């Protein structure tokens, strides 16, 4: 489909929807490297490999942090080389790491495997999916990013249900291999169909006044000298830290509020529903209002979710908590790629978002252990979570006060 990007820029529905669908599918296929996709493997790993729960958690932490360190370099590669080739390479590497995990016998191998799938799955493939949409579509870009993110979020959300049955049926070794096969058969062919996804050259832009309207764009160095860049990074990081911490300990957190394990696990459903709705809404609003105000909403919702924890109880209070928490994470997912593109252009978007995503990925690694340590010190979850509510409140205030960058720094 030579010229897909040009046709998408002129608004042809087939090309526009094709890019959105491709981005959504690629994002959904990152599920084996996401916390949700890995969660169903935790207990079987402990049983099969004889590694303690703390040992598995430590492997996850180390693997995620190492993967985060490598992500900025992959972001630069997406700016320099063809996205088609880059995505295909990520798919091959991701499948290889998943396959290698089926042969792991100790904590060292598990840590290396976690490093690979966290880098290639949650990090690189997710980054490539949103970079593809941001760089290929100019008309209704926010809506396009929101739709593709919603597709990805939906796929990631249902992954634990599908994978739990797979692991129970065939065991973790065969499950790793089947995941590798799925990635190989879906990600690589999808990449090879993206003939219009070229390298650094931005698409033809219809809307004047955007950072790369003239074919230029902010570099990472230029963007990092603005307060807007660090506000967006802070929003991504705070959301990643808190949502991962709550998801990792959800059964325990809600259990302390009187919910049994089944009801605590079921709270993921309202989170998923409101998260997808918020992702779509934020993406659509990104085309109509300043994206930073969607960050304000996300941070307000995150603070509200944490402040609701003391009042959570079985029934509607728990459902309300799930809906607010899902809206917080979903709205941030729906806006962050559009915000970076809107304020800094798409020429260097891989480098810019690669750096931001690496910090956010590191935050997701730290979230669970920080909440666990805080709970040990305080003796409960309520006190620490009320303190943590200050983080999104600070970022929310920043988002209101910070001015939008209006002009490029000198090239």
C-alpha cells in the first residue's frame, strides 16, 4: 500500500482506519510483556521453578529497570530507520525472548527473560504502535491515537483471562512458546504490510501552526528544556507508578477493605470499562482542546481514586473506585502520545517518547515495591495511599499553570 501515509493525511477512511487498526493490534500484542499478561504466570513460576515470591518480584523489578534503560536508544532508532523494519525487528526479538523463557530454570534466566519481554513488549512495541499512528495520521490525530490505544487496552485487559486458561491447560513452558508464535505470526506480518511507514520524514500536514508543519520538529534536547515536557513525563510516570502499584496489590488492598478475592479481582472489570471509555474520550478531546487539560483530568481522577480507598466497601463503593481508577489511567493513555506530538512534532517523536516512556517504565517497576514497603511501615494501605495522592495533585496543578510551548528553539 504505497503512499498509505499520504492517503491517511488526506483523510481517506480506509487508510486512516487501517493505520489505527494496525496500531491497535500492535499495542494489544504487547500483552505478554505487560504486567497484566505476566501476572497469571507468577504463581506457576513459583511452583515450577521453586523461586520465592520475593525472588520473582525482584526479577521483575530488575528486568523492568534494565529494559527501561535501553528504551531511549530504540526510540532514536524509530526516528532514524523505517518504522516498518523497526517494528518487524521488535516482533522478532519479542518472540525470541518469549520462546527463550520456556527454557528458564533459575532466577538468573528469569531475570534475563523479563528484561527482554519488558523491553520488547511493554516498552518498544507499545512505543512503536503509537509512533506509527502519530507519524502516519495528521487529520483527527488525537481521535486516531485514542482509538488505537483503546483497541490495545482492550486486548491487554482480556489477556489475563485468556492466558490463565492457557497456562492451566498446557503449563507455562508451552504457554510461553504459544505466545511467541502468536507474536511472530501477527506482529511481523502487520509490520511488513506497512509499506508507507517510513522513517524520519513527517507526513503532509493539513493543519498549520503545529510544530512540524514546515517539516521541522523539536529534538529531545530542545523539548527537554521546556516545562511542558517534564510535566508530561511526570504525568506518565505518576500514572504508571500508582496504577501498577494498585494493580499488583489489588487483591490485598481491596481485601483489607472487606472484599473477598473474587470480588477484588472482579474490580478489574469496571476499571477496564471506564479506562477504554476515557481513552476514547481523551483522544477525541485532544483534537479540540489543549491536551494538557486532559492531563489535569487524569491527575484529578487518580488523586480521587486514592482518596476513595478508605471508603471502599463491597458493592457500589468498590465499583465507583474501579470506575474512577480506570478513568484516570485511560485518559492519560489516550492523551500522552497526542500531547507529545502536538507540542513537539513528530520528526523526533521516537526519541522524545522513548525517553519519556523509559522513565514511565521504570516507575511501573518501582510502584509495587514502594507500596509494599509503605504498607509494612504504616501497617495498612490507607495511610500510604493518602500520602501518594499528593503526587497526582502536584502534577495536576503543574498542568494548569504551565504554558504551552509556542515556538521551536533554534535549529
